C-alpha cells in the first residue's frame, strides 16, 4: 500500500521527468564545424593495415599465391607458406571505435580482400597445365637418359664379362645413376597423375589476413606503433561491405573517442539519451536528405601521405548528400580516396550516418555510404 510520502515522491519524480523532457524538447543543438567535430572525435579513427595472401587446398596439398596479374597469372605461386608470407600484399583502409571493448568497424574488402574464385581456378588450371607440360617433357627426357645409361651399363658389363675383368668404378657409377633416373621417372609419373586428378571446381580459395591498426597521432618511428587485431565479424551479404576487427587487448585505449550512430543507442549514448534526443526540436535537422552537409574523418590516398613528419594523422573532409538517400546507399560529394574505405561519415552534429566505401572499378574510383539500416543489421542493433 502506497503511503502519502511515496505518492508525493512519485509525483515529484514524474513532474521532474516531464519538466526535463519539455526543456530538452525546446533545446536546439547547433550544428558544429567540421574542424570542431574532428578535434573531438579524430582520436577514435584508426588506420587499418592488412598483409594478406591466398591459400588453396588441392588434395591435402596447400598452394599459396598473392593475387592475379593483368595477364591472368597467379602471382608468387608457391607451396611454401614462409615464401608467400614474405611476398604478401598490403592493403590500407580506415576504421573507427564503436565500443569500449576494442571493436573497430571497417570495410570487409580491407580485412578480407575478395578474389574471383572462378578466375583464380582458371588461372590455376593454366598454371598446372604449364607445370604438367614441363613435367611431361622432363619425364620423357628422364626416360631417354635412363635408356642411354642402361645401354651403357649393359655394354660395360658385357665388355667386363668378355675380358673377365673385375667390376670397376664405372660400373658402380652407372648403376647408381640408373637408380637415380629410375626414381626421378617414377616421381614425375606420380606428379603428373596427381595433376590429372585435380578437380578445379572443388577448390576453395581462402584469404589469410594479418590485420593491424595504427592510432591517430601514432609515432611511426616506434617499432610497435601498429597494434595487432583479430577479425571477429565479417558480413556475408554482397551489399554490406562491413567487418568488425578487435584489438587483441579487447579494450579501447583510454582517451580514444567512441563513435555513436544517428539513431539507437550505441557507443556513448544510452537508450534514455536517444529517447530524449527524439524529443528535441532539432531532431528534424538531423534527418538525411539531399543537400545535408556531411564530414568524413579518415586517411588519404596512401598511408605514407597520412603522416605529418613522424606522426600519423587522419584528415577531415567535407561534402554533402547529392540526393535523398535510398535503401541501398548514400551518394555524396565527399572526395574519393582509396585509404578512406571504412571511414565514419558524420552529420554536422557528430553522429555517424554511414560508413564510407571506396573502391576501383575499371579505370574509375568511386565512393558512397553504407546506410545505417545495413550497419544496424550487421551489428545486431535491430
């Protein structure tokens, strides 16, 4: 049973909440400048560096390569993992912290560079055909050498038998040579047989990635300025080029900004703060439409150009939405830069409205924003 004191207390609390909501509803946060947003949040943006190669399992035997050249040949094809690791390619991008657990949101194509499986299989088949031709030629040459040595050994022994001569060193050399050639011939035969048994349509090609990140204002002269990460989540949807990587420490360093999204609670915002935000008189100003001003915090056209002296620095870039967003992507006038893939794109209130995607198709480079509903679906925020 409620006492008079309890009723009064509840009335006070309810009144205070209504008053707070009314005050907040009348508030209007002013848009910030790009420089102001940059100063506040740049510490939460990281440079992502991924050294990678590809592997394929062929009947229990692994082959490795680093890519496909313009002629369709597999680059650095080898069966030695140490060799391919030394020749691994590096791709750069941008990412940003989304919670206190060291989770960083970025693009999938940065941490798991895609390769056309069918093209790679065709390239492998062409390479194997060349190897098979070489092996077949070597097999024939070995067979010819075997016959020649065998004939010499037969003639040598016939001569020794006819003259009742004791076995000489030449006899032993020819015998060992014959044995060596016989083993080589069998080896070539075995390899050719295995090559004939390859089922190219069954080969699965995987990407092996070694992902590290560098913080904003990192000293690039320090040996440990790149921090190791694990890939924890990768989108399997073609239209959602997103991935989450996590610092191996599983903790976002102190002082690093944690980004929040335009809607729903994530990062620094609580559900109550989000609800109150929806009551604000400036909520309409946050809605995305053609002409809405945006800014992006990320890295430039190459990782080396991102350094200021010995310090690695992200940059801030300004633009606006070109047309009303649809469900697929957000088009904007922000500059196109390869290393900016995975950058947070913000409205002028500092909310993340999309994740930048930059890629090259043919001779053209383009970028656009992956919208919030895809980000939320990927992160499980629905």
